[in-house]
């Protein structure tokens, strides 16, 4: 195996070759069905799934990868697609649906994949349709899940938030009682108090800081 996650020996060998034929493949997962297209012609099988060739009708924005923990979005364009793809774009709920971009290598110039790696995986955020006499152009914008790090969380360590996530869980039932509870812990001290005809001894605990 190669050192980078997702790059196996076969792909590493292809990267080291003097010449290779690369392709891109997109998997957009809608509720009704998945849209599977790739940058070549005819059909190709990837992970036991058949991808339809889109050729130059498939366009991709830049894919960025660096050492910073940040989300880099991706733009995918499909032009002149059939009525099925257009129907998905018009009727399906696309928000937060998974989309994956693969980088693969063709074997011997044929429509057979020698190996693929995941170049981008994220969720759809917007879908734009531009209609023209030449057909419809569909543009999908997607973001990596790292974008969630930039959004404030509305969940708290409270019973209400826990019930929203896991209804019936009792792990936070006593959180409210702990807010004003005083807990003494640390060194033990004895103090004697006398009054009237007797004396009593109290145990006092001092919190050590």
C-alpha cells in the first residue's frame, strides 16, 4: 500500500508511469436514484456500479487540498443531459445529499478502470439550472463536511438537547440539579464548638486548589 490513504499500489504504479490516461467520475446520491457519470464515452464500471459517459458535457471546478483544516468547495457542471437527470434536479431534495468525485485511470486505453481514488467527498449545498435552446445545464455546488466546523452548534449539554438527539436517554436528567450543588472535597479539619452544657465537633473540608 502507498502512504496516502486511498492510494493503493496499482494507483501508485500508474502515477509513476511515463504516460497514463486519467478520468473523472461523479456519483450524486439522490433519494430516488443515484446519478453516475464519468468524463469518458460509453459506460464504465466503478465499484460494481455502471457510470454513463458524459464526455465534454461534464465540467469540474478546481479541487484544493492543503494542510489547513478547512473546507474547499467543489462545483460540478452537467450539460445536455437527458430528462431523467433534469427531473431529479427539479423535483428531488438535494440539500445535504452526498456527492463523490473519483479520479481514476483507464487500462490500456479501454473503458476498463485500473483503479480509482476518492478526490472529493461532500454534500450538495446548491443546485442551479440554466435552460437554453441547446439543452439544460445543471450546476451542483458541494462542500466538504469540514464546513460544519465553521457553523455554531445549537446543542448544549442539557436534558433538552439530549432528548432531541436520543429520545428517552436519561444521562442528563440531573444536570439541572448540579448547577447549584456545592461539593466539598479536600483536606479534613476539625473545629470544636462549645455552647451551653456540652460540646460538639464538626468536620470541615477545605477545597484544595
